[in-house]
C-alpha cells in the first residue's frame, strides 16, 4: 500500500555546498539538480543549471536567465567536476532550465529543457551518447513540444525507467482560451510561468527507448494537478523526483507555488501513487521542505538529497544532504 501519512521532514542543517551562484545577489542561481548514481562505477552524475538575472550589466545579452547547463561527475557526491556543458546561445534559446540524465545499458540519455526560439514556448529535446562527455547538440531529437502536447509549454523533465521503458514526468502550462491581450502577453517574455495566465501541473509520457514519447494530448496527460484555489500549490505542481516507497507504491517530491509571484521560490511537497498515474498529495496544507528542485538517490547505504536553496542574500545555491533515512525509508 502507498504511504498515507506524512513522513517527518529531514534535517538539512548538515548539508554541504555543491555549487555556489556566480554572484551573491538575487537572480543569480546555481541549481535545478538532476542526479544519478552508478553502482558499477561508484560515481555520481549530476546535471545542473546556472542562471543570471534578466538584462544585468554583468551579463552579456546572450547570457542572462538560464544561460548554462552542465553534466558533472563526483566520487563522493559532494565535489563535482564538469564533463560536458552547453550555453543557451548554442540552442539559440532565451533560456534553459532543468535537464535530466538517464543511463540505459551502455547508452546515456540527456533531456534538455529550453525555450524554443521559434515560438518562445518551453520544449524538451533528447540527446543520446556513449559517454556523458560526448553529447552532441547536432544529434538532438525533439521529445515534447507545446504544439505536440496541446499545451502552452512543457519543461523540467524527470526520467524514470519502469517496465522496460522510460517514463517522463514534465511540467506543462495548461492550455486555455486566451483573450487577445492575454495571448499577446503569454509568451512575450519567453516564460509563461511568470505571467499567471495559466496553471502548471505535471504530465506523464511514455517511451520504449527514451527518445520517442507518446502521451494523450492536453489535460488527459496530467497526473498531478495543482492544488485547489487558495492552496500553497494552487499555481504549480512540478514533480522533481520519484522513488519506490518500499511497499509497492511510489513517492514523489514536487515543487509547488500559490501564484505566479512564487514562481522563483517554489517549495517542496510530497505525493504518493500506486501506479505512477494517479497521485495523492500528502502535503495539502503546506510544503514539506523550503527548497526546490529536490532530487534524491540511494548510494553506499545512504540517501543523497540534492536541492536548490535560497540564501539570505537572495541568490540560489545547489546543496546536498547525506541522510541515513529519507521520508521514513531506508536506502
């Protein structure tokens, strides 16, 4: 049976810094982690993003917002070195956000989340390579687009290998009827999430190979809706990690915000499911952790919880907490 009671939140006071922001100021972020552990190679692989504020004097015109993403390697889960990276100018994009990495046999899949330069809506593409160092942007394959999903955008992938295939959880901007004025505003800044014009639930797609995904269009693909009006997660519900709950079900970490004003400062909730398609909130009354983009892996008999955290100076940094227990579960 899936978990039905809210587990105790972990103590993050002993966490360690993984990546610091470029400057100690609001709008400078290091975060959006997605992590894997390879037992046969005893190494951690991490994707992360660096962001700069819009239009600052310290950033070139092609280097603000989500300007750089990287794949990095670590032997201890704390100290990472970059293996591969991409800057948004290489995609011709206004911004990039969370990437997702998955190893399948001897191949590596990397899913890229970025703003399409053509229609200014978020999309997801995929790369496949023999090693994390050898991804080639020239080989990228379209995975999910706004037009193909019947949404206003799709971003922030999370990959899960299940039943011989790959499941992709992604945040979608729900399509709805816009007035002419709303339509003009929806993608004017190349980020509909900041406009408040529509909500941002999580949808699910499936693939046999991690490259070709199928999902019902529009709301039929949604598996974790936003909370009710007035709730802390009424505007967004972004699944950021999924793990077995030890009793045949699944536990998800998800980011939530009450409205568009919280778009840059989401907080983490928990949800549970028996089948990956129907999710029930364990945190309807408030967040579980005051972090965002949380991802967790079991390694060496412990849990490694990676997350993006807002510092007192307003910048965001990437941290990891090494835990003996997570959400009541032993690794």
